[in-house]
């Protein structure tokens, strides 16, 4: 694979990882305020991948597990899709976390997952965009898939032409067994912008 | 002043160094996780510790707990992207002298050092 993301030097990757770390800290804060809990944030790890390369996707723990996957697009010089992968029982866990029970819990699940997608996407991409001084706008969040594996979803035609910053970031509310993982896909032509910004930051410090 | 900067990101460690006041006479040691930080502390390389929270091997919460358990007077300033109020309260409860959110700026560094009476 010859993508720019795959060929990042260690110091470029470190900068990108730290930019995402700051952005995801904001995401955890917003999720914590929504759920009135303390959210444990994992160390973010970034793997630049071609999302249509199945052998590379196999490196991801989340790729082969059935999941509920939501998506939200972002537009501007930084352009692409964020996908949030909830565990198979993620919808139940999230509704329980928010205090819903019984029939009410079933009817509210999709709405809650889309709310969380919107919160995490906004925090993640805004956090990144602010640090690199780019403006982005957003499409509405939507349910992408239920019960399919991530690698099957990403292998579909509509994601060809995207590269991925796979954020192996784990938001966890241990007391409620809730977790989700984030996947950020950016378009091929936005990659050059990201690399340019990273190099600028490196020269500034 | 012996300063220990603990962060798994090399860029973050550079930003902390860059944010230190220019007129501060400091000898800086760096560590990439809590275990390295404790080793550097035991080796006498730290009078003031700048500590990240989200790190591999040993996170900042555990590192802070161990440091303060060994030396209640250890001066630790937490610098983190984890800005949840509960995280900030937890590090205060564990004995951190100050909390600064990432990315650190010279102004925030100045305020933190002033808050704990180091400048």
C-alpha cells in the first residue's frame, strides 16, 4: 500500500495520535456529562489503513466482531466518515446506562446510539479541526449496520477511495459494561491536508 | 529546578518544555510512562513532576497514587486531555497540586506554576 498515511514517520504518527488524544478527551467529557458517569478513556492508537484491504483490517480487534455500527459524515478540507462501533449488546447497555427500562428501552435505543454518535463525532472531528485550524460541517448520524462485522461493512463499494485513521480508542463505563470504539475514515484527497498540518505542527515545535 | 515530564507523546513532552518560562533554570528529564517516571523519581531527577494521565504501561492516576504514597510532599502537576470533572477531582483527591488541560500553553503553564507558588 502506498498511501501517505501508511508511510507516516514515527514523529508524524506521534503528532497525529496526540491531536486525536486531545480531541477524544473532549469526546469522553461530553459522553460523561450525557451519562452522568465517569468514562474511562483508553490510550488512543492510530493505525493508518486502507479500509478496503481485508488483510489489514484483520489487525483490528473490532473488525471481526458482530457490532452495531453508526456513521456520520463530515465535510470541508477535512472530509470523511466517522463510524462508531457498539458491541452487539451496546444498544441495551446504553439505554440501561441512561436509565431506560422495558418497552421504553427498546424504543429509545436507536435514538440514543445516534445521539452518542453525534456527540463523539462532533467532539472528535471538532477537536481535531480546531487544533489544525480547519472548518468542518456535518451530515446527520445514521444507523449503518446491525449485526454485521465491520470488515464486511467496510469492504462494501461505497467506502472504496477512503483511507482510514483507525482510532483504537475505547470509551468505557465500567460500572455499566458499556463501551464503544471509533473509526475515522478520511478521503484520499483529505490525507494530504492532514499530513501538511502535521508537518507544520512539527516545524512549529 | 529538577523537572520530570511524563507523557507517552514526544510532541506533548516538547510542548511542556516549550511552555516553561524562559527564565526558569530547569534540568529536564523525560519519561514515557508511569514506570519510567517512578524510576526517574527514585533516581532523584524530580522536584516538580508534569504528569499525563492516559498512558500505556502505567497510567497517570496510578503513578500519582504511588508517588504521593511514597512522598506526600511530591509536587505533581497533571497535564491531560481527560478533562472530565470527575478526572480532575480524582487527581486533586490523589494529591495533585494543579490540573492543566491539553494542549498546554505558556499562559496555562505560568498560571499553574503561580498557583502552587513556584514562580
